C-alpha cells in the first residue's frame, strides 16, 4: 500500500461532496473503504454514511455542500465547507479531516456549526 498523492486525496474529497450534493447515496460504497470509521458518529463502513446522508437529506432536501478551502498533506485532507439550503439559520460551516487509503476515504473527523432542533 503506497501513500496517495495529493490529487488522489483531492479527488476522493470531490467525489464525496459531489455524491452528497447529487443525493447519490449508493456512491458511498465506492467512495469509502469497507472498514471506514467516522469519529464523530462512532460508526464503521460505507453503510453508515449512506444512512447518515439519507437522514440529512430527509431533514434538508435542498442542502448542498460548498467547498470553501481544502488543504492536503500526505494522505490527509482538511476541508472547510459551508452548507447551503438549511432553512432558519445562516449557512452552517463544517470542518472535516479525512484520511485516504487506496483512493477511498478510510477515516473521518469533523465539526459542524449546524444547529439541530
């Protein structure tokens, strides 16, 4: 297993946000590793991402993630995004850090300013 290049890491991020914005929940299987781990949710596997995206889109069907900044170092990316289409509040900001392995996202950490009722 070799460390991914910066473009491979950026590509994984772009695929993730494009799939989310297109409501392409099934794409999670191709974007995340089988043993993917989400630190904020404490969940494992692409199925956990699919369920999370589905719940989010049920609550906010117009939501779109806009990448504001992306910094890549080795196999890791830090991405600051804003989320458009969430009514009743200014566009929430997210900061996600993820690690890429073999072209797929293997691990994710994240913070969000999204206010949930």
